[in-house]
C-alpha cells in the first residue's frame, strides 16, 4: 500500500459525506483517483481453507482424555463444613439408615389361601403352629364351628413348602390327619403343605 | 459428601448393635446354648453354600415344642447332614444350585428319598426353579407313601415334559384322589406317570390351565 495521504476533503468524498461536485476544481483529479481506487477493491469473501484444516487436524490429533486418569489423578480437595449444616445432615443420615434397614430386600412371593380343619370334639382350644408363624403355638387360633367339634382356620400363605401341626389345648401337638407328614426329628410328626 | 461421611460410621455402629442375623432371629425364642450351636452350625453351613434357614426353623420348632436342648442339637445336626446330602447329589448332577433348591432337596431326604433319587431328578435337565418344585413335590409324595421308584419316575416324566410348575404342584392331589379310589400309592403314581408319558408323546397341552387327563385305572391288587 502506498504512503499517499489524501486531502481531507477527498477523505470526506470517500466517506460519502460530499460528492465530487462539492470538491474544489484543484482536488477533483485527486478525488477521481481515490474513487477509482475504491471501486477496484475486491469485496468478495475471503476463503482461508488452510486455517480451518489446520485447526481440525490439531483437534483430531489431540489425545482422548482418559476417564481412568481423570479418576485417579490427584486433585486438591477443599472441604468447608458449616456447623449449622451438621444437624440436618445428621437427620438425613439417620433417616437413610432407618430406610435402608427397613426396606424390603426381596419381591414378595405369590400367596395362596389355605383352609385348615381338625375334628376335635373334646378340645377347648385348637391353634396352628408351623414354619409360617415361627412355630408360635398362640399366633393362629382355629375357630370352632357349631357343636360338631370341627375347628377351622383360613390362612393366606406364600407359595412354597410349609410344615405345621395343630396344638390342642396348648399342650398336645397333633399332625393334620388329612395331610402327608414327615418325621420332625423330635419323635413326632409334622404335616407337610406344598403350595 | 457430608452425608456419606456421616452415614458410614453410623451404619457400622448399627450393624454392631444388631449382632449376627442368626442370633437376631433366635433371640427370645431359643435357649442360649441352642443359639450358640445354631450360630456355629449355621456359619459352617453357609460357608459350604448350604441354607441356614432350615436350621433356624428347626431350633425354633424344638423350643416351641418344649424339646430338651440335647435333642434339639441332634435334630440340628441331622438337618445339616440332610442338606449336605442334597447339595452333594445336586452337584453330582452338575446343577449349579441355590439355597432354595438345596433346602427342597433336604426336605426330600427328610421325607425318605436318597441322594441318588435327587441326582436322578436333577439330571432331567429341568430349570433350577422347576427342579425346586419337583423336589418338594417328590418329598410330599414320599411322605404320602409313594415308593422311590414310582415317585422318581413320575416326577422325572413331569419335569422332562416341561409342564408349568403349577401343574406339578397338583400331582399330590391327583395321587391322593387315586388313593381315595382304592389303589395303592405306588399304583397311583405309576398310573399318573403313564398318563404323563402318553401326554408327552402327544405333545404339550393346548393351553395352560387345562386339567390333566385322568390316568388309566391301575389294576386292583
């Protein structure tokens, strides 16, 4: 580019502030030359493919960031504890412990309704004890229906295998006469129920 | 972060206060000497992959029935032996067993079946859940007086046919119905096995829930 400096009035012409007719006659030739030079300027967009190609090549060549390296890389960790936050944090921690210890860990098994029956006309009380109620002789009483001495109970039990016995008057363990039975290991028999 | 840091020691404290799961389940139900024995046997059983629940149940049962501790101890050792027999039999058949199927096998041994019987059922190729039900049903049939040969024949045929386990669970009721008609448990099981084999040759039943065909009436003794 030349070091040529246009007259201020010619600069006004190039800026569009005045027209060539507004110039004094001695500056009109300089004004025409300035306009000619301006018209010769190439205003088409400039393409610089080499630049973008270099940038993309540099990005592609950059090594992938290792996740493992990001995990194991030592970092400085600053922990600021606000004392007033400890109380709610402790409360949340306690609630989490209670929730984790009481949450069910297995899906419930399918349930089957079963009716138990024992004919014991002389009994004053009949209960049912077995694997389904932790062999609790008081947990599941049977109900006497009428004067015939038929005692019944209807339970909903999980599918699977159960062993049980009737407990008559709180002392006598009696297997179900209508069900198969196995040795209980103590010299008695347990009834078997497979659901 | 703060919550995690606080939860860890509190959780560990809670676990220490809770004690072992076996002791927790037996607390207040069983004398201390039986609790100690169940913990000892249960820990050893668990390391062998055996279920612990049958031991806990047997201890609670013995206490509820007022059985002396020495007899409870003998019964507990018998349960461990039966579970061990079942586990070994399943292993012989190459079954990757879980505690449920081992417990089912232990019940079958209690009911009178042998390790060979369990291996025979396990070699039918049935899935572990189906085999679990099959072992329970076979044990129930043994408790009903069905001899091992007819028992294993019937349950093996049922397992090989791939019928739903719901149908398998109906087998004891069918055997009971045949016995009520006057046949022996062996004849009832043999008749049902023939019917199951015939059905297997014809193909699977048209739909689930269809009642099984009535077995041919076995000859009266």
